[in-house]
C-alpha cells in the first residue's frame, strides 16, 4: 500500500513536470514562429503566402497573441488581399490600441484604396490616443490634400505648427509628405529677359511640362523653346527635350536625376545632372551631386555641387556651391511657406554662373570665368485647390568683358494645373 502511494505520487509529479515543459515548449515555439515570420518579411524575396499560413497557425496556437493578427494583416496587405488586411488591422486596434503600427498600416491602406473619409477617422482616433505623435497629424493633412480640401488642409497645417512650434523637423516632414502624395500636374512656363546693352536681347524662354508623382517619387517631362534676339533679328532659336526625376530610395534619402538634349544652338547639346540628398535630424538636409554640360562645339564642363539646407519653422534656407576648374559659384535660397507646399515666398542670391540656371545654359561655358551677381524674388500660390501660379523677378549683373557689366532682368511666369 505504501509502495502504491509512492508510485502514485511519483507519477503525478512526472505528469506535472511534463505538462509544464509542454507549455514552455509551446510558448517557445510560438515566439520562434513569430520570429521566423518577421525575419522572412525582411528578406529580399519574402514568401507572403507562407507567412500567412505560419501566422494562421500561430493564431490558432495562441489566440490572444495579437502580433500574429498584425502579421496576418501586413502579409495580406502585401498580397493585395485588402479586405483581409483591413479586418486584421481593425481587430488589433479594437483589442489593443497600443499597437501603433496597426494604425499606420490601416491609414496607409486607406490612402491606397482612396478611402479618405475612413482614413481621417482612423487618423483622428490615433491623434486622440497619441497626441504627441507627429506622424498621425501629417497623415491627416495628406488625406485632405488628396481630396483637394485646401480649407481643412490649411487648418491642420496651422494646427500642427502650433502644436510643435519649435520643432524644426515639421516643415521638412511636410515637404516629404507632399513629395510622395499621388498627384499629376501639367504646366506652362515663360521667361522674358531684357539686357541693358544696346542691340542685345530680348530673350524668350517658354516650356510645357507634365509631372507624375507617386509614392516612389516623381517623373517630369518637359519641352522648351528659346528665341534670342539681337538688333531686332533672331540670333538663335530652338527646342530642348528634358526629363527630370526625384526618386525615394528609403526614409531620409532621395535622388534627383536630370537629362536634357537639344540639336539647336539656343541650348547645350546635352545636359546631365545627379544629386543625392540626405535628411538629418532637426531639419538639416545635405546634398552631393555632379553636373555635366556638353556644348554645341563639343566642349564640355564638369561640375561638383555640394549643398546644405535647414528648416526653421516655416522657413527653409539652402546654400549650394558649384565647383569647377574655373572657380566656384554659390547660390543661397530661402523660402517662407505661408500655407501649403505650393504657397511660398522665395528670395535667392547668387554669385557666379550656375549650371542649374536654365535661362543662361547656352552661355554657361563662356561665362565661367566671368563675374556675375544675381538676386531673385518670387511669389507662388495655390488657387482654388487645383491651380498653381507663380511669378519671379531676377536681376543678374553679368560681366561681359573685364570689369564691364550688363544688367539682365528676368520676368518669369508659371501656371500649373494639378489633379
């Protein structure tokens, strides 16, 4: 009898230990399964369908483990099963609103599906729970911008600046936000240049362009026409074809690419440009790039450009230098954003000839060794949600021979329609 009691007690102890080990093993397996899913999603070629099966198994094994529901939502989202993704994002938020990733994913899903009213509701709920998180306020602005609701867009732009009055990153984040919103624009541009020397000028430069902007960046196609007069006769005229692009590789980094070609003397034969931009903390931005210009006589000019910019509340200031064998030119640009990205006042000061000055690109090589001082002022405004109008005046004091200068006045007009 005593032996039976000992045997029974030993058996109970063994079964208890076995049960505890199974529970621990199950927990370890569950955590490991989530790690496998997470690691796979970081791969260059993730297997979303397999991850869904893994997450379903994890959900069945640990039904209260919300990370599996979030993983299901994300993987369904990435396989374009949007309804399933929406269900799991909402489920996670309902069960535990501390999962901020679920709010971000659901907001982005509403942007993709153009469900702007639902997106605003989600963003407002997130703002209520996390009033000090800037990202939700930025997303709310994006929804109003996408609907061309400039009244509410301006209202919440003012609100976010009032909430974070001393945050230098706000305007930088707003610029990034506006640069990745789906948008198309068509526009016309005209520049009229007068020259103080007798018998020289005027110059005419006009262009039409189309911009397509998506989350990956933007692509701009442009056709320009220039005509230069001298002694009331056409000195030169012609067409130029150009493509520009801003490409967003990852957060805080983007690239600018420019290619232009012409067979006429009114423009360089070929112009190439590339710049790499990096955004730092506290509103700082730096860029490094190159410019290459092939003139019509087949001579060429190579330039290294270095820039540094800073946001100060609603102000942006940028200093860029262009370094070439004949010397260095400098351009100081400042902007004040008084409303949206398209509403700003700008002042620009420069010394030397810039390869990015498209009005004078045909004379770039001949002006490299000559002095010039320029000052520009411009005003740009978004009108009735769709029209962008701008006007800029530039005074360029250009040396044309040793210690002799001519005054070149540019009057530039811009009109675009965004949709």
